[in-house]
C-alpha cells in the first residue's frame, strides 16, 4: 500500500486528506472517520488526475461527513493529561498521572473504580499515550481471553489462537484457521457490548459466514447483539486513544 497526503477545496474550504493506492482495490472509495480523517482508496495503478473529479463527485456528501467528524485539517488526535476522562469497560475513569518513586524506572498501572493511575518516569508524564495504549492492550488481552473462554464453553468450539491488536475497520474477526482477532480499543466499551462482539466471533467458529444458521445461533446465545452493534456504531468515535 502506498499512502500520500493531499489537499482539495470542498465547498470553498481546504480539506486535508490521505490517498491510499491499494493493490487489491477494484474501484475508488472514500471513508471519513475521526481517527483516520478522510481516506481515499484507489486501485494501485490509478492515475492522480482522477482525484479532482472524484472529490467533485463526492463534494456534497463529503462536506457533511467532514463537518460532523471535524476532520477538515486531518484526523482528530485525542490529547491525554492528568484529569482526562476516558471510558474503560464502559465506565468513565479519571486518568491520574504520577511520577515513579525514586529508583524505579518501570511504569506501573492501577485500575480503580473511578480512576486509572499510571506511574511513569517524570520526563514521560507530558505524553502518556504510549503507556496508556500498552495498558489497554494488556487489559484487553486478559479480559477478552476470559470472555472467549466463557463463550466457547457455551457455544462449543475453541479458537486456535487469540490476537489482540489495532483494527481500523472491524472490532473483531475470525479466520478460516480458527484465529480470533479483536481491536484492543474495544476494552473501552461496556461489558455487554464486548460480549456481543466476542460472541459474534465465537459463533463464526461454527458458521464462518453470515448465513441464517449463523444468526439463529447468535440470536439464541446473545439476544442483545444487535443493540450492542448499534451502540458501537454510535459511539465509535468515543473509543479512541
């Protein structure tokens, strides 16, 4: 994949956006999110001269989406500092940043009912994002592993492997080899929403499709999964790091 940064005038305003040339793309597409900003995907050999026409074609739709997400100047970068509020397991927590005790160099994290306390070297207190992400990934692996075990006991099959990482287009997936993958940021969502995503992927270990049989199984074991997906679609921008 090749990525470049471009500018265009949309409804009289300058828009910053990314162009991605993808070898598997068959047609031009555009996606707008707070996390990524505006991303135009083109087939690998598509010439740059097609961009003005595409931006003009998408102009009215783009204006509304870009305004709603607030990404005229590019992706929204969330700033974190002591006192910031973030959701963990669906509960608002205050981020508390503290310097490590003298003689210590390894960062620590402690999750309390209403706070996440990160202790790190003094020189890193002004930019806690990396340590926050590490903690959320560790928490996600622990929490999701337990949920996968529970849903596997109920549904039957067990995954061959569990991967916790960053996912930009889906919260979870299931491979033909039985590997379940989840986006670590899902750990910020309410427990019932996490369960719905995990149940969905474990059900794919039985039916690797979205057939009526798949949804019959998912409806039986997790009746609230549709409401959970609606919540995720509505709050996707809140689950950012």
